[in-house]
C-alpha cells in the first residue's frame, strides 16, 4: 500500500496550475517539474510548492507522480525521462493528459516492467472546473492503484470512475470531447443563422439556456460569444488534436467529420490558440 504524502507534478499549463494548487490546498506536499523552468519558479512565488531541477529529483522524492501535458509527443517525452530516471519512491504514475489509448497502453506496459502502476486519468472540465475542484475524472488501469489514489482524485474533482483497463479513460475522454465539439459547433451555427436573420446573440442565447436544449457548456460560453471573447480556456487547436485522435480510432460519423473539417480549417486560418468557442468566430469571419 502506498502512503501518499508527496506528489510530483509535471505540466504547469492552464489546467496544471489550478490542479497543483488544489493538491497543495488539500494538504499534500507538492513538488513540480516543468520543461519551462521559469514557469515553475514563478508558480512557486504564489503557491507553497517545491521545484525540482530534474525529473530524476522529482522521481526520488515523490510517492505518486501526476502529468498534465498537451499531447502524445509531450507525454512520450516526459515518460521517457521518468523511466530513464530509474527507481524511486513512486510506484503509481497518473497521466491526466488527453492522449491516444495506444500511447497509454505502450507506456503502461513499460511501467509494468518496472513495477510501476500506470493510470490514464483524463478529465472533463476546463480551467474553471479545475479551479473549483469540479473535474470529472475518467480512469483506465489497475483497480488497486485506482483505490489507493482516491484521496488525490478527491482533491482534484467531484468524481472519479474506473472504466476498465489501460486506455479506457482516454476512450471516454475522446467520446466526451467529440460531443463537446459537436455542441459548440451546433451552438455557433445557431447563433450565426439567427444573426443573419435579425436575432442577436444577446437575445437568442437566453432562450437556448432557459430551455430544454440549454446545458452547462452553452451557459458557460454565452458571455464569450456575446462579447466575442476568445481567451482560451480550452484551445481550439487542442480540440482539433482530440478529434484527430478520435478519427484515428475510427470515428467516421457525419457530424463528427464535419466538426473535424471545421477545426482543421480554423486552425489553418490562425485561430488555433483561441478558445474552442472561436468556432463561432470562424463561421462569422470565414464562412457566413
């Protein structure tokens, strides 16, 4: 049984910062490593964390290691360094990034050879839910390891569910992001259609949000659309990456393919660093 006190955390992006902060607030001792060392040092000025100079240092002092990274390549690079660092205290690695199930299965197999349990635990929710500990955590991997890290997951989200073997969490996350993207595209198309026919976003969106088709995401993104605020909580390029992963796994449904085409073109037209709701900006600027 692992006694979890010291957590190593790698990845201080939009999601990683509030997640690491919540771990500290929950009473864990948190040491971070970030490929951009200055970002880790800046974070240390605001939160009571330690900063590891090397991956090997992080491994040697952590009971559990969590990664929250942007894509498969980053995950593979970081775990290559973790595995190369050799044996340390940590016997459970948790990757909370959104990556392909194949990447997860490969890394889980390498971890098992080294006596390490590897959980894929991507999350549903962006910066605001991460800050408010309202993430939904979907997990693949060993049941015993999942049980051991429940206090960690409780510090990060409102629920955690073990869905099956390695990669199961990734599959669930890709399915959810497919639905998320379809929802944002549908919402954006409705707003654009209404605007072309004399109904403003300010008037239309309350009707959507107060009716049966309204949802948490339509309400969350209303102010972004009305104010044309595309500050990224979840960047459009990351949604494109996730839908591409789903396509690689066989997603070939009509609406999903249409969403993929939108995202590819929007990124090519320079909107990749905007929030995913910039689908509305893309439709307004380039299509309608």
